[in-house]
C-alpha cells in the first residue's frame, strides 16, 4: 500500500456501519505486553535479559471537529458510553480499514462563549477482543 492522505479516513460505528459525521481524526493503538523472565545465570549469559510475550490489547480515540448529537453516528457513540462493546471500522482509505469491537469510556463535551460547541472533542475507547485489517 502506498502513502495515503488522511482526508480519506472515516469511522463507522454500530452493526449497521453508520458513518460518524464530524470526524477529523482517529487513533488506534494496539500493544503487546511482555514480562521479564530472566533466571539467575553465570558467564556471558548474565548480560542479557529474557522476555515472555503477554496478551495484546488496544486503546484509541476518535477526534471530532464538532459535536452534533443530531448525527446518528455521534448519537450512537454517546449512547454507548459505558455500555457493551460495539463494532467499529476505522478507514485508512476507501477500501481498507481496521475493524474491532470498542467500549466507549469517555465522550467529553464542552461549550465556550467564543467558540464552537464540542470543538476538538476526543472520544476515547478500549478495544474488546481483536483488531483485524481488511
């Protein structure tokens, strides 16, 4: 795959793959854990640690240019706050995306007298189970 413009990125949320309006960025951060398992050693082996892989996990965020709870995608995310894991797709371009089930754990909302309501809101989530690439 060649480099892509971020302008093609989109997010869908829910089993109907509803596109979320107002998204201007997203982040999905898969991680693999490890734990040190170095035994007592002698000689040259004593200079190197040993590691065991642990389970993978992922967190992420969806950035909104503005909040509009009249949009069915944004409203679905708002209603899912603290609820069950829900399917989501994070599009890299028109035909490639990462898919996973996510649990919404933060949907901040703000308003300023001299600004746009909800401007720059970052919704955070945790992935429930695996992340796949299509």
